[in-house]
C-alpha cells in the first residue's frame, strides 16, 4: 500500500433512522446494475449472479455495496447519496472496532438490549478512552464567554381556539382555516369575546377555561405549534396557526424572557456539555489512531458522491 495515501477522518456522530424505500432502492442501484450486467447467459432461471462489487476496504477486509445498501436502511438522510456515505462510514467504524477488539481479545458482553456490535463499541471505548472531568476554571471560562446564551427557558402565556380538522382531510382543513380567519377578524373589533368564542367553537378541553393554556415553555406542545408560538408577539395572532390537529386562533397574553443563569445554576449544564465535547474529541482522535493501524481505502468516493 502507498504510504503517501492520506487517511480521511471519519465522523463519529451518525444519525439512525429509517430511509424511504425509494431511497434504498436508488442506493442499491449500483449493486443491482452490476449483478444484472454480470450474470451468465443461458436463458431464464439459468443465470448465476456475480458477487456484489467492492470499492471499500479496511486493512484489506472488503465491505461490499450490498452491505452498504442494507446498512442504508438504518440512516435518515436528505438524499440516497448522503445515506450511502453515512452507511459506508458506519461500516468502516464497525470494522475498525472489530479488528481492534480481535487484537485486544475483547469478547462482546451485551448489556440490556445491546447488540454484540454495540457492546464491542462500548467495551472498547470504556477501556481505551479517558475523558477528563472539566475543572472549575474551564467551567468559569465557558460561562464568561457564553453567559448571554445561558438562561432560564422563555415562556408564553397563551389562549387558543382549536378548529379541529384531520391531517388528511384537505377540505376540512380549508374550512377550519377560513373559520379561523373569520374569528380573527371579529376578535380584532371585539377582543373581549375570545373566551365566548372558545366556548362555542374550540375542540380543545381548554374551551371550559376560555381557551387558556397557561404558561408554556418550548417543548410543552407539539413541535409545529411550539415553533410558531414562540415567534409571535403579544396580542392576537393575525393568522391561524396550523398543526396536525387543525387550525388555532391564538392570543399571546404575555411573554417572559428567561433570566440569565448565575454561575452556580449553569455549572452542572456547562460541565456536562464540556465533558461530552471532550469525549467526542477523544473518540475522534482514537478513530484516527485506528485508521493508522488499519488503513481505510475507498472511502473518499462515498464522500465525493454525497457532495454532488
């Protein structure tokens, strides 16, 4: 192997999730195309598929396109190329860990619902990675540099009128939006009738309390309501807020901006963050060391296609 080859750093944070069937089929296209083009002739039922192509190796151990296509199903991504890249990185890391565990004679000892692969990763990192605990000076330095970002949660005091409509019922959702816009128009001239309108029109149990939801923080409601709610100013929202439940007429009675945390309050949060960052950096450096011991060939092409 050419000693001048540059080893690529492998990201260590991988998002897991389900990829759509269409994306998986697209990702597996190269392997399927290869198999279709390299079968033996001889009529229907007589063809013998060739092995899946291999472009990726770890210390000479092959990782085939078929393995990558299967792994892609575990990665959520914006495109098949991106999912293919993440799948290739995951399999490379898995092989690096496997080879090192063989060298160190580490056998998997799964805990709880861990797979054997997950157990090997945990055991290897516990053995090889030391994460220093942030000291008081590091915590103080971070607090001084990021004080404005460290604060108690923002809160909003809200009333609403839910005009219910099923997510897939386009006609019902249009009617709900139109009814909501009509209520907004009336409330602009008669704001004191909000509680009355909530009792008459809202499909939320809060109707019994004039639509009052009380003080809300980020994360207290469904994401789509949460996201729009904290962008509103005090007063009646000029447009309805659409969620999976329908359309909401919203009135923000008050907004409370979270006060800045004092150092004693922020210290545990900062310590946890710094420790996580330190561990991530240590794992990244350790993976680079493993790449020196077990050279990776072919990963560049997956990073190139993902950027197209």
